[in-house]
C-alpha cells in the first residue's frame, strides 16, 4: 500500500477533528501532497461512514486526478479544488475542508470570517467564495448548461454537475482572491469559506491545516457571541489594527 505514513496521519487527524467537533458527517475532506506531487485524499463517502476510516480508506491520485492506487473509494469531486490549490500554491502540502458550524453561520450569509481573536490575525483575510450551486448543477443535469461538460479523470467520482460548480465558479474565485497571496502560505497558511458550504484551509502540513481550521472556527464563534452580546451583526468587531480587513467586514455587514 502506497504512502502508509501519510494515510496514517490522515486517519489520526480525522480522529482528532471528530473528537474536537471540528468535522461533520455531512461532508468534508482532507488531503496531503507527497514529494512527487501525488495526492493522498479521503475517499468519497468517508463522511457518510461517520468518519470511521482506516488507512485503506484513503485514495491516491496524481496531481491531475488520475488514479494511482485505490484501496477504498475514489476521490470526491471536491478533490478538484485540492488539485487546483496544490498547483496554485507550491508550498501547500495539506488541505482540510470541513462543514464547521460557526463558519457556516457566516458562509450562509455570503460573508468571510472576521478576525475577532488574535489567533486568526495570523491568517489575514478569510474571504467567502460564492457559487450558485443549484443553478449550475441544474443546468448540467438538464443538459441546458452553457458551459462545456467537465471531463473528470478516473481517480475522481463522476459527478459532472458538482465538477461544474468547482471548475467554473469556485476555482476561478480561489485564484483571484487567494492566488496573489501565495507567499503568505510560506509563513502561516491560508483559508477561505464557500457560500452555504464550509471552510477550506491550505497549509504547509496537515497539523497546520487542522490548526488553521480551529483558528477560523474560533474567530467565527467569537463573532457570533459578539453579535449576541451587542445586539446583532453590527456588534461584530474585527481587529481594528487591520483597517483593510475591518473595512471589508463592515461592507459585508452593510450588505446583509
């Protein structure tokens, strides 16, 4: 079995996240990148198995999604975002995607995560990428999409309607909003949220990616508590030492 150490690290990280309430049975995904560019990723269906996974439940794909080794299921369609991020960020070696509860409070409103605690200041802005999942998927399934069908490699679940959302809406925004910040990943990693979906963290290693998710969720939770204590969204106060980030959050609050 290829990449036994990486597979074991993924299992241990999933177990930790489940114990800490950082990962949900509604979905998510973790991956690490090997030195040769291969990607070891949680297989599709892992969340529905309540994250009771073993090293054999990981899938190995190439940097472009071809199957390298299958000991369980294939990679989820969300692996397209992992592949794009690894290509975009040479220093990225691990990615975590989770449907974190407090993150979703902001993602459901199309908002990024305000930095309300110093633990998130390190990561800088955590933007929200917005896609119209229902319209895009519906167009593909009905045959009425104005975009070419995404041809998926054999290592990835054959769900072209989901692939269209990632390929035509989310990945371009990822490149636009986080691509110019690639140098930051050398120091601390990056993060974003997806509209009504969840969070992604990108890091130099899996331990850091999990830690970054904890930081994002902590700040989202604190922001929710601020809103409760101060009477609504206007009561959320991001870090005043970062005027640009503060203005971005103020604009988001004004748009809600």
